[in-house]
C-alpha cells in the first residue's frame, strides 16, 4: 500500500520522524490519538505490515470518512479502527473494546488543515461570514459564540492571556463585553472587528492581530489544555512496558505541558531541592528519548505549518525498571 502523507490540503508534519519514534513492533497495537487526516496512521500501517492494528481517536466526526478511505486500501481493513472520542477518554474507550495496553501512543496536537479550510467550522478568520463555532466535536458543547456571550470580563481576560498569550487581553475583553451589549458576536468578521478596534488593522508583516484571540477561544471551547493533561496523566495506564509516547506540539502552551510531564514522569525523585536525601515515594514511569525533534529546513520550506512543531518522546518503564532506578538513587545518597 503506498504511503500518502497528504490528503486534500493537509500535509502531515514530521511523518517519518513520528512513526520512527514509536519504534514499531511486530504484532504491535498502536493508538493515533489525533487521527485527523490519517497520515500518521496510514504511515504506521504501511511502514510495517506486521503491525497488528491501529486504533484512531478523533472528536471530529469528519475523520470517519478519511478513515474509510485508508481502510479501503488495506488487505485487512480490520487493522484500522476509529473511535469517535476525545483523546482524553482513550483509557476508558480502550476498556470498552477490551484492550488492556498498547505499544505506542501518538498525539499530533492542535488544528488540522481540514478544519481550518472548512468555513462553517469558524476556526479561520479569513472566512469573514463564518459562524463562530470552533468545536472539534460539533455534536455537543458550547460554541465560541456561546462563550463570548456568557463569559465575564475576568474570564475573557484569563482565556485571552492564558491560551493566547495576548498582551492586550484586558482591552479586548472589555471591547467584547461592550460590543455584545449592542448585539451578539456571531461571525468571524464581527469578532475581528472588535479585536482590531483595540489593536488597529492588520499590518503588512507579522501575524494578524486576531490570531492570538482566535487561538485562545478555540483552546477554551475544546478544553484542549485540560484534555492534554488528562491523556498525559493516563498514558502510563495506556502503554505497555517499552511502549512509546510521541507528542507533536505546535505552540508553547502545549509543549510546556508535555515537557513538564515527561520531566516529572522520568524522575525518580520529586523532593524539594533543599532535601538532603530522597524521602518521596515517587518513581519514574517513563524514560525520555533523545532530544526534542523539529522539522528540517527542507520540510519547513515545503510546509510552513511545520516551523513551530516540537516532537517529544518518552518510553514506558516496567515496574522493575522503575524500582531499580529508585533503589540506585537512594544507594547513591
């Protein structure tokens, strides 16, 4: 089966590097927690015909159609299964289908080009009349328009600062509240007009002044940081010993969370620095693999979206390995 890293306008980032990071095993079972266009899942299945199965997760129902096109190319379509759920629910969903542990977990975070290019989803402000939806899963939950209508000034400031790192968060939040008193903010154009009334119009160079606010609202609507925290916390219960966790992040908020998780999970001691000896019960559950990986200059030239990607990898330790590292630490002390 030929490997296709692209589908439509979507180009899979760090395709080879991410799959190599999983260190595929014969008979292995792998989870693609962010199926999207299916590029990574397709590459896993094409790279090693001995891989038993890939289970893809996606909160976006549109991913089903793309999964079917990949399944149609497989000699055994049963090697690819898709579950309509957030990656935060991977552990419970695997329990529901009778899967205990898997050999690899891949998370390609953020937004896909499919979602950006569909005007009705409301992710991109270039579609001026698009409704402000921004939900990954359009079957339930509040939209960005709902959030703008119901959030207090303080909540809007927190969202814009925390998730968009927007320096003018207070002024934009106040402008949003003032504008909604006159009429609801329901389209991309209306929100951009509110933002640029504070920031001024877009300049010829640099990012559009609405970029950070749109990112912040999308993250808040989909609870992306909470979802990421949940899947990282459960990853030790998802992976078999020796299984790999591979995470691709596209902005600093995501990467900081992944970095901190792996730092803690790979440490045999989390005692305060002033403690003379280790007295905590914490044990390392992961081993960090290599240094963070970035896209090559050639890939960045082909695909500008890859410029911000950072890939981090961890390997699940067995219980015996974890305890041996702890004993070594205390012996050295």
